[in-house]
C-alpha cells in the first residue's frame, strides 16, 4: 500500500466508511460485508475513534498499528486539551492518552486504553494483517521488544523532555539522563535478533540488510515495531536540541538497520508525515520557554 493511499484512508470520515479493511476493499464491496470480514468476533465493529494528540508518542504507537492493519479511524481531541479533564478521566481513570473508543454494530461503545492493551485488542479484533507472528516464541519476542520500549527505553528518553526548556534545564540532569538513555539503547541492541545485522555483499561492497525487529522488511511490521518510529524520531530531535551529539546509532548495528527498515514501511511513513511537523512544533515551543 502506498503512503498516500494510507493517508487518505486515515482521514476518511467514519460517517462515509465506518470501518474497512482497506480503502480499495470498501470501494469494491458492500461495507457491511467488509465489516463482518474485518472482525474476528461475532459482533462487528462499526467505528474506531482515538483520543490522541498529534505529538503524542504513545498515540503514535497505536496509529502505526491502525495504519499497518489498514483500519479507518477518527481522531478525537482531548477534552479541554487536558488529560486531567473530568471528561477524559471518566474514560480513562489513569488520565492518559491514547484512548480508543470502539463502537459495535449493536451500538455498544467500549473504551480501551493503555497503548499495549489497545494493540492487543486490535490484534484480537482484527486478526487480518496480523502484527503478531504465528509461532509462540516469536510472539513472545515481539511482546518483549514492545514491552522494553514501554517499561525501559521510553521512560529513559522521557527524563530528557523536561530538560528541553532552557529556563529549567540542568546540565547535570541532561548528562545523566542522556547516559541512561544510551545505556538502554545498548540493551535494545542485545534484544534484537542477529537477523537485523545480516549483511549482504554486492559488487559495491558489504551492506547491512535492513530488517525489521523480527522479520525481513518485506514481510511487514509486527507488534515489536509499532512504538519505535516515534521513539527514534523524538530521540533524534531532542538530543541535538539539548546540545548533545546527534543520535547516529554508532556501535548499534542492529538498531541502526532496524531504524532504517522502519522508515521504509508505508504505515511508518504515514505516521511520520503527521508526527514530524507536530514534534518539531512541540520542540520549538519548548525551546522558547
Ligand atoms: N502507559 C501508557 C503511557 C501513555 C502516556 O504516557 N501518554 C502521555 C502522552 S504520550 C500522556 O497521556 N501524558 C499525560 C499524563 O501523563 O498526564 C500507554 O502505554 O498508553
């Protein structure tokens, strides 16, 4: 699927096409038939709505999965622009986005939150274009890499966010947080399978073959991949903004090859088309404060 086609799909009004496997499929068949195909459960989903913020890293993770599965969804603004608003807390008592609202064909509306739980829900509800490999061990590895993002790598990067504003920046905290982030990246290198470092020899020399976390790039994304485009993007923006050396993934050949392969994926390209300007705007705003 081309990136432009995916983008069109993302902005499709849910009134026009409640939920489809793909834009082309919606055109070629009755919507209701597509909906029942799209759902593994007896009850079909007619609408997906996502409370998100254009620069939210965890919302980006969910959007990669939605795009990879070719699912249509509508964005919802966070009520009053605050994750602490009574309206959002009524949906997610943890006061965080992303929050996915799911409407079923009988009109029932359910709320799913926590990005990893949302991804697992999407996988259960829409098993077509699976994001989890068939083999149980490979599934556990995909979950491990995704979990590593949520529990270890992203929290390390997050320590740098409050340091972006020059008015409150502490050089010591920047150095400590950057060192901790690089230590986590080195751990990530060891979690990735050696396939990510597979080299190919051509007449022009030896090249690192781009590979996704668990599969060859030609096989598409898995659950392991969804969180990392936003993580890499923010890390690449924030480190130099803090006066630190740019992130070049030196000594991390598996991570470097994986990052390169991610950027070739249509779902990631759609996400980056939205996230890059939002992240740049966020950074500019923080740098002025
Ligand atoms: N563990 C949560 C983390 C979500 C998260 O931290 N979201 C941020 C935006 S990227 C947020 O809502 N922050 C507001 C807050 O923590 O009050 C998940 O995986 O969904």
